[in-house]
């Protein structure tokens, strides 16, 4: 029994070690400058061994990207589970998403570049992440409707509309553009959140 358990967990542990080293390299020198040979050398193994656990370099990139996306997903889930009103939850969630993206751009630029590349390459992980966030938006909007805070007939459509309206503060390339041109993203963020809440039927 112990041998079987150890056999099942060892591949996961090795994949975890590979990803830890890959992420450290990505953060330090950038994903585009990190090779599979670099990762293998750090772990004291051959490239062939790395490829036993990840079929390609792209698979490693996508796994690291998923880790970054999961950071935001965890934040969103925590906010959605609070006892705050739906309006407060949506405000906090949109603010947290923007702040997380800003942090990546300013303090973790190399990880920001990884996400931008994933967006440009239209990776499935990005599509899944956006769909998951829209699901969270919809759940909060439904709470608001039930509580009488929001007045919309189509929660699913409203959730997609929120995502579209929030795109300038959600999309890393657009955030980078605003920062480069010296725009006050925080002031714009507050205005857009007020606009979104009002569009959902919340009175001032």
C-alpha cells in the first residue's frame, strides 16, 4: 500500500519541483530567456527527464501561467464567500483584480510578460480563467438580485457585460498602456465601478 501511494505521488512531486524551479527562473530572468536545459541543470537532471513530466516547453509555460491565474481565482473566491453585500463584493472583487494586475506589471514585470504572451497566443488557460471570473460575477449579481440590490433580468448577460465594461482595468496590455501614458488608473477604476453598479440598478 505504501509503495503504491509513493509511486502515485512521486510524479506529482517531481512536476512540482520542476515548476518551482521554472517559476524562479521566470521571475528572475524571464520566461523567454529560460530554457528547459536551464531548468534541468538546476535540478541536476537531463532535459529528457524534464520532458517525461512535461511534453513541451509550452506545457511548462502554461502550468506557470495557471499558477498566476490561480492567485487571482483564490482572491475572487475568498471575496465571493464573505458576508458582504453583493455591491460590496463586486466592488472589492473588481478592485482586487485590478490591483493584482497592477502589482504584476510594476513589481513582477516578467510574470506580467508571461500573461501577456499567453493572451496574445490565445491559450486555453486564459479563456478558462475569463469564463471562471464571469461565473463569479454572475453568482454575485444573482445574490444582488435576490437581495433587491440589483435590478437586471439577465444575470448571465449582465455578468458578461461587467467583464466587457471592466476590460480596461482587467486586460494587462491595456493596463500597461494606461501606465505608460501616465493615466490615473485608480481614479478611472473608481468611476468605472460606480458606472457598473449603477448599470446593474444600484441607486446611489
